[in-house]
C-alpha cells in the first residue's frame, strides 16, 4: 500500500530530477522540510520496496516503478493547483491546498 508520505517522497524526488538537481538525502530533506535522518530512514525503506536505488552519500535514483508514481502524483498536484488557481485563491494557499487535496 502506498501511503501519503511515500507519495510525498516520490513526488519530491521526481521534482528534483525535473529541476536537474541531485536527489541527495540533504536535498530531499530540504524539499520536504524534514530532518536528514528522517529522510535517510524513508529512502532506505523506499529502496527496500523497489521505488528507488539508494546509495549512501551519493543520493537516490527512482526506479521505473518509483518514477511512474512520482510523475503521476506530481501531475495530479499540478492539476489541482491549476484548478485552485481558477478559483482566484491567493497564490500562497494554492500549493498548500493542492497538497492537502
């Protein structure tokens, strides 16, 4: 079963890849505003589940399985942002509300 936190991590790693940034433990932790130790634990868990390849001190690479989910979650997130934007919500709320949806 894919939990919300797994989706958040896969989306964050996919986003980093889109921006051509290395998906390191530090960059993932920064993106998700979590402690690096928490990110390390989750990355190891995701690697065991086959969503990514994790190499300590080198970073992570999404597997095709992880990439598919990360891309799908990001697409849904962007659709929700566009929808919320049409409701003339303040820009500061659009991203936050799209995440919650």
